[in-house]
C-alpha cells in the first residue's frame, strides 16, 4: 500500500515537471528561440524518460521499503 501511494505521488510530481518543461519549450519555439527539430527532440526525450522513470519507480520504492 505504501509503495502505491509513494509511487503515485512521485508520478504526479514527475508529470507536472515534464508538463512545465514542455510548456517552456513550446514558448521558446513560438518566440523562435528553439528550432522545430530541437523541440521534437526535447519533447520526445522528456516524455520517454518520464515513462521509464514512472515504470521503474514502484520497484525501487519496494526495494527501499524492504531494506527499512
């Protein structure tokens, strides 16, 4: 139960962080400070890293709780 709560709370924080990073990149793109290719690279890498971290997170929390 603790693992589910901790991982869901962390996932919400990670989603919010990625959302604001993508929002800042979109603003930079509209101001022509960022090219379209860089926007695609940053957004796709951020989303893929986000998904990987969220998938691995419950297993890491479970190991931490087992050691405690």
